[in-house]
C-alpha cells in the first residue's frame, strides 16, 4: 500500500512524465504496472502484464493445474503407467525418465 501511495503522489506532483516514471518504478519494484495493480485490487487476483509478456496467463490464479506425475513401465507388449513409482516392486525400468533403451530386466 505504501508503494501505491508513493506512486499516486508522484503522478499528482509531476504530470504526464511522472506517470511514465511511476509506471516504470512500479514495474521494477513489483513486476506490475499501475493498471495491473488496479485489476488485481478489483478482481482479488494476482495479475501482471509482465506475466503475460513471458507467455504465462495474465492472472496467476488462472494458470492450469500441472499435469500429474506418471511413472510408466514396460509390460508384456504394452506400457503401463501409475501415479506412484513401481507399485508392484518389480525390476521394471521407469520409461518416464528418458531411459527408453535400457533393458527391462538386467
């Protein structure tokens, strides 16, 4: 809130040039522009144009949930995936780690 008050004072005291300086200072200090602060306050979300410019969603809460971790193993003529590592305690090679050419049983 102190930053917003300081930015507001800068805008009032210095006119249009102050607005540009305040916008730059806000982005450097918080990774949010003045408009982003207003949108964040109005929506209750953490929104930032810097996030959007880096290829992510505008608001942090709008990000998709990460994909679940899968552990995949070769079985007879098939690949079987589980949500936990090797639930049957076999000697299978985890195919999810990129080691696809390793032998299945040493």
